[in-house]
C-alpha cells in the first residue's frame, strides 16, 4: 500500500514524495482515512512509527479544502521539544502558506508569540501552561477551533497538566474533532479521552507499553558508584560504534555533572534539561541532530519530541522513575526502520524498577555483569534472591573514573 490509497489529495502526496515517505507506517495506514472522515481517534503506537504525520497529513488536507478565518487547529504537547518537532513537521508537510502555524511554549518570549498570533494563524501548537497564559491575556481565541490534538497525553498527565487540560477543554467548541495519540495508553488517559470525545475510533497497532521492536535492549548490572566508569568504558572502547549517543539521567544536576565529566575526557557532548534556556536547548538539539555533537546528556524532557533518525544508542544512566518513561527513552533510537540499541545501567536499588519496566513492556531485558564492577554475587538483590538471566561479559578495562593525562 502507498499513500495514494489512503485518500490523500495531490498536495499531500507531493509533500510525502518530497520527504521520501514511500510507504505509510501501520499507524498512518489506519489513522489517516479515519481522520479524513472527521471521526475522533484514539491512537496508540510505538514511538518513532510516524504518529505525527498520521495526524498532520489529514488535518492539513481537511482545513485546506475549506478556508475559514481564525484558529482552526490546536495541538497540545507536553514539552517544548515535542512542540518544536511538530511545528517543524507541519512546515514540511503544509503546502498552503496561508495556513500559518504559531508555536506557544514556555521559555520563549511571550510578546513575540502574541505578535505572531495577531498576524493571523490557522494552526496553534502549544504547551498547556503557555496556552493558558495567552488566554488569560486575551491573546488567543479558542472558540473557532475545529480540531484538537492531544499528543503524548499520558506524559501531560504525568507532568500534572490535567487541570490545565480541563480548563482548555472548557474553552473549546463542543462540536469539534478530537484526536489523541500516544505511545502508551493508561486507564486514566482512556477515561479522559472518552469523557471528551464522541464515539472515538481506537487504533492500536502495537502492544500497549511495549518498547520499540527495532531496539536491542540490554541491562548492565553495576554498583551505583561505578556507573560513570562503565559509561566511559562503553564510549571509549571500540567494541562497537557508538556513533550518536543519547544518555538519560533522572536529574538536572546529574546531567550537568555527567556532561562535564565527558567533556573533560574529550568527548563531544552537550546537555538538555529544564534549567537550560530555550535557545540553549534548541542549539544543543541542533548540534546533536547534525552530528557535530556525539553525545547528548538529557533528562526526560528529551524522552518525547526528540526526532533524530540516526541515534545509534540510548543509554539510561539512571533507571527512569516511571516505567512508561523507559518506553519513550528507548524509542529515541530504532526510528524510521533503523536498528537501535538501548543500554540501561541497573544498580541493586534499581532492580525493582527494572522489573516494573519488564512487566509493563512484556519484554525481558538481557542482564549483563561487567566483571570488576561487583560481579554476580555483589549484585544480588539479596543472598536468597540473586539476579536471574545474567550473561557475563569480561570488561577488565572498566576502571574508576580519572581524567586523561594533560587534562
């Protein structure tokens, strides 16, 4: 099947061709015709499978066929990075220049955003907090919205945006098309969706919570104090090419600390976390995307919205607090049909969290013990409950961190 069989108009087919979209992904095959028909949709698919194009292509076609004044489409996203990625995709797919898009995110100049809205826009991409700021200032009128998209809604709830989402919903027309897309689907998300949608079509092209199938997953059993040494060993030994590496930490302080250590070891590295300004975050992502930075250290704000096809490895320096976040972190590699690898560093205190991840995904993650970092006995959860499924890997080069000479 190709895109011409989905009911897309010539303008959208031309956009797909120019971007090298040859064959629709499963979520695109199922969602595009339903969205074109005007029906509400709940879409659940693995990250990196083309969800954004699945809703942008039919929305662009529908609004292009009927010209009307005012804002017509609202896309809510949990993070600035995801909002920026959606805006980029919209710019690539939209061939009707009168259908302007405006992005409204925190960390950017709100006066500039107000000015852009006053110029007239059809498509608004926003994070919930900044959108409410704009409505309180009278800078945006949501009464003309025809299509609402809730992207990564589970993350928005995890971040505490549910009250903000309900406030936004109260400002929207009841007669609208509502689309919800996510890589995972919790009961609370389904309840929210069904309370605000009219007979939605559920499109589920993957097992809920399952990590990307194109990703080889490995868990390294390691003492907490030896994680940095293991990371350096992985990056500096030529066992396999770590070409473009995304390293996740739980905290902003951890991301800063790790990036400074890697820089001291002559690694090309940058970082993304909430304490960095929006221009700094955009510059870091741009450098990583174009290959000038080999390693990007990030907190979970980069777990969604970071769309870099050539990420060879995701390394979870810290096991994520929420099992769902593991799915999204791992989904940053193995995108667009490419093979990827995900490595998670599991200290003894992390084992329960790792098992929760395996229960969510329904996948067992291979355990590896690097000798010299504690061994199987030292890494046992308790004397009577040792780790299971452990494959030994000799790594005599693993050592405590010390800067290279001359640094």
